[in-house]
C-alpha cells in the first residue's frame, strides 16, 4: 500500500485530494509550479483540516503529514503520484514525463484527468504499465466514488493496488474503460452542455433550469450550480475535450464561453451562472 503520495497541481482538486489523504493518515507532498498557488493551497488545506478537528471530528486514524514541495526533486520518496494539473493533454504528458525522472521506477503515476485518453498519457512515460487514471470527484473528501481507468498497458497488480488504496480511503472504486469522459463525465457534461444551451437559446433562466432538475428529477444540485462548483474554465476544457472525443453535442455554448472570457469562473472567482458572497 502507498504511504507517501505526491499530489501535483494544488488547485481545486489537488487541495481536496491532499486533504483526503492526510485525513487518511498518509504523508502528502503537495507540489505546484506556481509558488503563490502552493502557498495558498497549503494554507487552505491546513485550515480545512483544523476546522474539521475543531468541529469535533474523530478521525479513525491519526492525521498524516502535509508537506509543501517547491520543486519536483522533493517528491522523490513518493510511491504514488497523482497529477491534478489543468485538463490539457500536452501539459499532463509533460508533467508525467518530468515526474518519472524524479520518482523510483516502482512508483505509480496516476492522472486525475476528467476525460483525456489514458493511453496517450501512459505513452508519454517509459513505464506505461505503472500509469493509470484515478478520477476523484469534487470535493474529494466527501465524494464516495473513484473511477479507476487503466491504460492498455497497465499492470493488473497496479490496478489491484489502486483499488485497495481507494477502499482504504473509504471510497468505492469502479474500473472504467478508457473512453472520453469515462462514465460520470460522459453523462454529467451532456447535461451541463444542454443546460447552458437552454440559457443560450433564451428558453429559461439559470435559476429555473437548476430548480427544474432539483425539483423535477431529485438532483441535489442543479447543472449550472454544479458547473460553477467545478469551475467554468475547467468545464469549458472538459467540454472541448469531449467534443473532440464524442461529438458536437458537447460543444460549450456561448453563455458559458462568455462568462469565462469575462473572468467569471464560478465559485472560485465569486461569480459564474450565480453570484457568490
Ligand atoms: N474541478 C473539478 O470539479 C474536477 C473534478 C474532477 C477532476 N478534475 C480534473 O482535475 C484536474 C485539475 O482540475 P482543477 O479544477 O483542480 O484545476 P485548477 O485550475 O483549480 O488547478 C490546477 C493547478 O495546477 C497547477 N499547475 C499548472 N501547471 C502546472 C505544472 N506544470 N506543474 C505543477 N502544477 C501546475 C496550477 O497552478 C493550479 O494550481 C483537471 O484535469 C480536471 O479536469 C476537476
């Protein structure tokens, strides 16, 4: 089992994954290429961990350690690395290729990609048999599912080890075929794309679209509030990638592209389809 894990990319997902792993008693080395992003992330994760303890959370295991890594050389003792950098194939390939130069040959390299081709990521390294997709959901400490996406070359022992690891975190892992969007995002982003199109075509307003899905289909959160939560820039990246992989019905409509162009990225920027305090 993995005891030291490198998390690469300290944004929305990297922070959540780091928190989850520290709460499970692991040593986490958190790396971001932007020093300010790393500082912000360290402060945010530390604050969240403390808030949970202050609220009387009784962890099953003693919390692990959260360590900031200012350079990839400081990730050398990680047995597993999880990359959570932006959804860009070339960027993720470059990050994985660089990572493997710093980690032991036995280390597993995992990508938190939402929809990119895991074979293309695995091929960027010299150890495709130790590369796979490990898709957490937002927020990682709370969401129970992890999609495990093997590349064609991924070793069965690596798949088994990652399943056991996910279960040790209290998650339910499912093995999913390496197809665009896997299961969850193929379905979820079809709905988000259509919800934005309804706004674009003037059929309804954002509040009513979300109300319709919450009250009419028992969804706990509407598709537009969910896009705000994911991050509208990340949502556009994922929709563009799904458009290439699955077809034009995933293309991000103008209402979404305009918000991103205006710097309105959802919760993280204070405004998206809805305003945030
Ligand atoms: N946001 C979600 O709800 C969600 C859910 C599941 C999966 N994902 C996936 O997780 C990944 C990250 O998404 P996010 O929302 O956390 O993005 P984000 O933009 O919040 O964070 C990305 C982080 O990566 C850092 N980064 C960029 N280039 C880097 C590099 N070369 N080396 C190290 N760090 C680098 C950035 O500084 C930033 O801090 C994407 O692949 C996304 O599709 C996102």
